[in-house]
């Protein structure tokens, strides 16, 4: 068998093993959470009998092992169980939430990843000169400001101040002004429903996309810069220079292909963050995504929902890292073209 | 010389250095060098490391490696001053008029690109040839350079061909754009001698056939004597002597050149074996975990107290693996090792302290064998503490004794490795090994990374110390001149086997087996026409068979 296939198969198997381990951790973690779902549903004044009845009804009185395997068995068949608090099917409520989260992450990634890599390449091209320093300064500033702060700043300037500013530009023709006002509207609430067109949806999440882009940009940009600078030390870069090639061509053609593995790794980490770590942004913009859904149900001690969300987050995380691993393997010419 | 292709006048090159614990400062590394090179001629630049020969070679492409900067003088290529033209013009020169062959083709090829793409890149980029023509030209060069399967080797990746083949590909890369001048920077230094001779012949023929001029940079006078018309000897950034190859080799004027020509003049009388060997290697077979072939096959050799056994062979012959087995880093799958009358346990972890102490090692790269953050005193003092529990004044006294033994003066105790030269570093490593008062020291290519004159000094020191301390050396090397200089007995290794073994006088006298013959005849000799002689001789022999 081709060694790459073996390696990829190994990684896949490892990924599943990890996911299984994660499921155990999630289950154990939620099992040792303090608090009692029956108590939180029925309130402090509930009688012990009523609590016991509800527990039996919800199945939380079973031993942990039994509960784990019945949960895992359900998950494997696509059944994530029902929410304890409202009795709804979790898979159903989750799917639209997950869809929203992925939608936001997709658009944020579509902008952030190419932008970060391009900025990284430019930073290498102009290393230690002002473009490099400016790029680093801006991206490091945005990563240093807490997400919610960036969110509110953007709302303040783009949703509130900008329309006022445009409205005040009386020297502009009225037609242009109203066109600008209607087209440069940044919604401070990221509404999302099925009746919206794609363009409307994207417009609605413009600000969250901006926030997420600003948050993940620095990490990817700096890693791209570092990875390529590392490759630029190689003797074959000197060979390329002595062929008379220009700097950008050298970076693009000779350095970048050899820096793919570390870059893909950090890109995937950030993609995972876009899916898993967006709770704050969702709250700021009242976006109906997974994060909000999870936080709501944690506070209600709705264990099956927390478990389901945890498992999906774990799967996304492991899946993306798996992709990073596989891309790194494929990017290695020694593995792709064995002797 | 009418119109020189390359005209260098008063070339000065500087660099910024960052000594540890001090302010950075600018130093001059080439102090005003002048020379001309006529079209189609080959000039050999020779000198030890730090002589500035690579720096001068790269200056002919207006390139400074790392923090190196050309600070003065002029370099004209085809009548144009390239130091004072813009980057755009310089880029048009590089890869078109002047090309470069580096020492390590393995590092100089982009691992992610096919060979053909890299070989033709400059020719296409500089609009010298269309892609189609450039590729046809590359195939022609591959054929001329004696590469196997010239039609298809270009579609391989660098890691898919051998080191010697890749070095030829690098030569093809340099010749493909039909340049006027090629800078060869130690193109055969990293190769085994038997590979070196073929690559050298291929380069020489390519230079002759294409009529290209060349700067041939090397530290090996015997090699440069085979290819160059003129030789310039450099020392510490200044020219020592310039002349025709014949004059430099046969009638050197300057003392430094004479020293270079007569280097490796050590004579060492072979000692007779004693009654009981200090080291007996019996039937050792070994392989690395996860592989399915034996790197060592049934190796049996003896080493007598106070003597030197040279293990000689090319890269991949298993000589370093033998050292790993003896030191216990790689337990063998069969065979046993007797050291000083005791059977050594196969695994390092189970050996008593006494065995560890009596068996020391010195490595090829002294740089990486020392902790850069420890002073020389700490480095040498460590085995004294560890094996003998020496402390305080007693330890200091012993450290000073050892430093005297390796001929380093006062004040070295507090220096850091980075403040030492290559030869001094290796001396410190020798002192560290001696500190343990060993019966056997394994020397793994200890002079390979050093300049010939420095290496000579190390070999003399080792021989001297052997007399004083009565220590035995297992001397691993690929360099036959070193073997002649130091060995009492020799084991020639080839593909995991000892193909020839015995006292030095026997091993180095005919009749030879095929491999030893090939190995011995491949060592460059310092005379003109040696390369042709050997190749002619080999051709006749293969025709005779």
C-alpha cells in the first residue's frame, strides 16, 4: 500500500479513538457537575417524592455506566436524545443552530484565512520595514482587545456613528446619501431566519464576521510569517536568489510550498476556534448559534444538550486537526513521492 | 589577457559579527583582492575556512551571504560594474551570465519541486530559452554529466536521487542557462571519494565542452589541481599567491602555499600487536529498529592497547553504526564485545560506571558536542566530578593539566565554545574524553570538519597523547590520508562488511581487493593530470575484463 494511505488511515483511526475518549470525558465531566436537573425544573419547594419521580422519568437515576452506553448507542444512531428542560429533540434544535454557527464561521474564514496568509507573505516580503511593522501592530492590537469589546466598538462606530456621519454629509447629493445609508447599514443584531436571502443573511452577519476576522487574523498572520521566514533561511532560497528571481516570486514559489504544513496547522486551529469559540460574539450580536444554545442549557443543567454540544465541538475540533494532519502529510514531498 | 570576463579590483568585503556578551561590530573579511578571469578559463580559489573564498565567489554575483556586505572595490562582469548597478540589473546577471553550484546540492534544491523545474527555472525566467528548449538542454546536460536515465530523471524529486547524482543535477542547473561564468563552491567536498572522482570528471568535461569559465572554490588543493588553469591561494581574506596550476603545485613560492602542498606529512610507524587486545569485537551483526536489513554483518576486529584501529569506509558503510554498537547505543542482534577482558553488556543502560569511564568518544561536530552555555572549564570538569568526584582546587589543577596537554594556553577555562575556533573546540572535546582516563577513545570523523592544516594539528596531538596516556583509538574516518597518518591496523568497511582487515602495511599494499583498489585510487593526488590517469587506467581495466 502507498505509505500515504497507511499514514492517513492511521490518522483517521486515531481521530476516532480521540473522539471516543472525548465522549467519555464529556460524559464524566457532565456527570460530576454539581446540581440536579430535577431540582432545577421543579424548584426549591418540590417534595422528595416528586423529585424522585421526575428523576426516574428523565432516567437520571440509572448508574453512570448504563447511562453512558445508552447515550453513546443513541449518538451512534444519530439520536442525541431529548432536552430535559423542554422535551424537544436535541438533534432537531441543534441542526439549525449548528447550521448558523457554520455559516458564520464559513464566511469569517473565507475572509480571514486568505487575508491572514496574504498579510503574512507581505510581512515577509517587507521584513523589518514599515509594512511588516504596521501589519504586526494592527493585528496584534486587534488580538489583544477582548472580542466583546471589538464587537461593541464596531457596533458603536459602524452601526451608530456611521449612519449619523453619512446623514450629516449635506454636501452629498440626496440620492447618493440615501443609497449610502441603505447600503452601508451594519446591523448590530445578527438576525437569522429561513425567509432571508443569502445576501440578506450575509449583510446581517457583517459585524460578527468582522469581529471574528480581527480576532483570528493575528495568530494566522504571525505563524505564516514565522513559518515562511524559517524556510527563507534554507539554502534553496539562496539558490533561487542566485537565479535572479524576485523576492515575491521566491516567497510564493519556493518558500510557501515548504511552509504549508505549519500554516495549515494554525489555520485549522483558528477554524476550530471560529466554530467552537464564538460564544461571546454570538451573545454580543444575539446570533442564534451553537454557543448561545450551549450556554443557555448549561445554566439550566440540561445535561443531554450540554453533552451533545460538547460532542459536536469535539468532533469539529478533532476533524479539523485531522485535516491539518493529513494536509501536512500530503504536503511532504518525501511522503508523496517515496523513493 | 585582453577582455577579461571577470575583473575584480581591490575587492573588500565586510560583515557584522555578534560576539557573545559584547557589542556587535563590523569586521573586514576580505581585504582588497584583485584578479582577472578570461573567458573559458578556470580559476581555482583555495584556502582554509574563513579565507574568504566563498565570499569572493559570491561577490562575482554581487551577492553577500547573511550579513556579509561588499564594502569596496569593483567587480566587472563582461565589462559592466556589477557592484554599482541596481538590483534589477544584478538580478538579470544572476542565473543568466553567472551561475552558482553550492557545496550541498541536497540543501540547495527545493525539496518540494521536481528537479527539471528547478534546473530550467533560471533559463526560462531569464528568457534565455523557451521551456521546451530549456528542457531539451537539461536532458542533454543530464546525459553529458553521466546521470542515469537522463530523459526521466528530471521528473524526480531531489530526495529521490543520490547525493552524487544531485550534485551533478546542480551542475546541470548552473549550466542550463548557458552562462559565461559558473561559480563552483566546493562542489565535491560533501561526497565520498569514489563518488567525488566521477563528479569531478563530469564537471571537468562539462566545463571543457561548453567553454564556460569557472571559479572553482575548494580547500582541497589536490582536487583543484585537476580542473583549474590558474590557482589563487587565499589566507584570511588576502591573496597569498597567484599562479598557474603547474607553478602552484610544483613550485610554490610562499610558505603558506608550501604548507598546503605538503600537508598530511605525518609519518607514523606501525606498532606490533600485543598479547591481549583491549577491545575484541566478535561476530557483531546489528540492524536498526523497524528496518529489515543488517547494517553490520558479522564484524570481527581487535584493537590492542595504546594502538589505533582505523575503520575506513564511505557514508552508509556502517562504520558509525559499529561505534554505536561498541558504546552500547545500539544493542547488536548477534555477537559480543570484550573490553579489557570483560564482556560488555549490549545495552548502555546496564553498563557499570567503570565501563563507561574507560570507553570515551569524540565526535565529528565539536560544535554540537558541547553545551554552548557552559565554559570550557565546566565542560572538562564534568567528567572529573562525575567519575572521580574531584572538587575545588584539585579539580581546577587537573583541568589546567588537561588544557596544557591539549596545548591550549591559560585563560581558556572561562571561555565559551562559541569563542573558540574549530580546531580549539575539537581539542576541548579531546580533553573532555581524556579527563575520564579512558583505555579506549572512539574518534568518529574527528578531523572531517576541519581544515587540512588544523586537522593535521589534531592528528599530531592525538598521536602524542597516545604515547603519553597509552590510550587506544578506534578511529572512524572516510579519509585515507588520515588513515595513513595515524593507523596501526585498518578495517575497510563496505556495505556493512569488513572487506579488508589487518596491519596498516598489509592493508595498504597490493594485491588489493576490488573495493579497496577503487577506494585507494579515488583519493585525489596532488599532481597534474591525476584525474585523467585514473580514468584512463580504469577504462583500460574494464576493457581488459
